[in-house]
C-alpha cells in the first residue's frame, strides 16, 4: 500500500514544481495589467484635470475681459454723466443770468409803468384843476365875486390847487405869461386880500 502511494505523491510534486512558474507568470502578467490600467487611469485623470484647468482658465479670462469691458463702460458712462452734469450746471448758470436780466428788465418796466401812471395821474389832476381854474377865472372876469369866492373855497377843499402847473406854458411877444398856479394865486389875493379863511370843521354826527 505504501509502495503504491509513493509514485502518486511524486507525480504531485512534479506537477507542483511545474505549476509554480506558470502561476508566477500569470501573477506578473496580472500585476503588469493592473499597473498599466492604473497608469492609464492616472494619465486620463491628468488630461481631464488639464482640460478642466484650461476651461476654468478660459472662463476666468473671459470673465476678466468682461469685467474690464464693464469697468471701461462704467468709466465711460461716468465721464459722460460728469460732462452732462457740467453742461447742465452751465445751462443753469446761464438761465440764472438770463433770469436776473429779465428780473432787472421787469423791475425797470414796473418803475417806468409806475412813473407813467404817476405822470398820467398828475396830468389828469392838472387837467381837472385847470378846469376849476377856468371856471373861477370866468366868474372873476364877469365880476361874480361871491360865486368866485365860493368856488375857490370848494376848490381848496378838494386839494386840487396843488396840481396846478407852476410853469408858464406859452410866451407872448417875448413876455412871460403867468403860470396857472400864479394866475390862481392872483385871483385868490384879489378876492381874499386878508388870506383864505380857515376851513369850517364838519359837524360831528348826532349820537
């Protein structure tokens, strides 16, 4: 029984010795494949990372260019707004100058208008006073002295004697003619040699 087992164990040892190199070769081949796969994976990862980096750099450069363009646009817009603001300030200054001139012109026109109104009123009062003087002279020349005195008192009560012109309007044969004021004073002096009487106060209304 032992003799039959020895050849069998020898064969097994022989097969084992021949199987070891083949197993080593297979392991080495497997390791080489694994190393190659790992290398390929690393290389692929490197290229992918490079691609991502290039895309990121391209995006950053594009964003940088866009930011620079935006900044340039903002600076240009700011410069335009500054120029427009300066132009508007110049227009405001010009309008203020024009407004000041217009105000001055309006003030001068108001003064001229007021002076014209004052002159018109002065002429109207002078004309009205001259009409009173004409009637008083008519009564005086007709020797209606009582009526002339009464009209003089009424004339004085109106305050219009002050509106009589104090200068002569015409000359005749080189001689100065009395002014309306002087003519009136001459009539008053003739009819009231002692001066005009004091005005009678108006009676107060009864309680």
